[in-house]
C-alpha cells in the first residue's frame, strides 16, 4: 500500500483546518447578525410611528436576508473544502456582519442618549406636578414671541389665571386636594387651548397663557370661555368643592413694549378681577389708554 507523502498530509491537514476556520467565521457572522436583528427590534420600539420607524423595518428585513445568505452558504460548504476565493468570501462575510453589528449598536446607543437628553430637557422646562411648562420656559417663550410679534407686526395677548381662594382650599381640604385642584384646572385649560398657545405655571396657583396671533377681543372671549368652563366643571373626586378663577388679560402694545411690561399688565388686570369679587375676567385698558397705567382698570 503506497504511503502518502508527509508534505501531502500536511497540505490536506492545513486545508481541513482552513475549512474549519472558515466555517467558524461564517457561524460567528450568523450570530452577529442575530444580535444585530435583536438590537434593531429594540430600536424600533424606541421610535414613534412614522417614516424613520419604517426605515428600520426595512433595515431589519435586509439583515434577515443576509442571515439566510450566511446560513445557506454555510450549509453549501459544510464538510467541503474551501477554495481560495471562497475563503475570501467567508472572511468578507464575517467582517460584513461585524460592520452591521457596529452600526446597529451605534444607532441604538445614540437613540438612548438622545432620549436621555430629551428627558433631561423636559425636566428643566416642565412643571413636575402638572406636566405643563414652568416659569423658566415661560420667560424664554415670552421673549421669543414678543420679538417675533414686534418684528412682523403680529398680535399677541397674555392671560394671567389665578385660582380663587386657593389658600382656603389648602387650609380646609389639605395640600393633596390642592394638588388635585391644580391638576383639574390644568386639564380644563389644555383641552380648551389651541396647539399654538403656551400654557405655563407661573407659580403657586397662578397660570399664564400666551396667545400668539390673538387680538384683544379674541383674548377676552377665550378668557370668558375658560372662566365659564372652570366654574361649571366639578372636581372629579370632590364635586362639592367649587373651583373658580380670576383672569387678567393684556395685549402687546405696538411700540416699545416688553415681555416684562406685558406680563405686568396682565397681572394688574388679574388682581383687579380679585378685588372686584373674583370669578371674573378683567382686561387691561385699550391701547390708546394704556399709558394711564392701572388707574383705568
């Protein structure tokens, strides 16, 4: 029986080792693609319905096609020697799977970081109890809206809303009921306002509503609708507790007005509503009389 030369045995052994190595690379690529699909699935859950989410569905489908391609190539070459070009293909497929995984990992981590930043930003501009804008955000938005209105000669109105006898509510019913009253009022205001309007908690039981593109007449009509809605909407858990509000209304003057002076006029009008008996709307005087200050209120 002829003996196989040692050099041939070495060559055969080397070919088998290389084939095993290529198989391992292909299987590793399959595993990496499975991990990538898992990350794409997690990422899709983080995204809202829309075009971006649909694109990630498309990417997941393409990765799934790669997965079947890898598995098919592995089955085709199982226990079969790889030629030199086929070894190159196996290596390219492995590093392709590595690339796909890195892209998915980077996209997922970026999404998580953006989500974390968004949450932090929302915490800095949102009132934790009511979920509406806080005083810090209101100050910035008022500056922006006043500058925009003055630049393009647009109308701008502000409503200052204050809950009547709120201290008495806290003293009689407790602070937890006081929080319920604040939430109750917020729900009514959010439903009644437009998407372009800005609702913010000014402090304590006071709210500010910023009304872009709104005239003095429109602002007062809206204020009266809000006052009526609050008066006739009972508190969910304590219907016998009657909640009313006093509202002051002011509009941006054509020249030389500021966010501070606009808010100050609305505040004066609101306190005038308090003095006149509460549960009412008071507007600051017309623009042609605004120079007389609070004497006309």
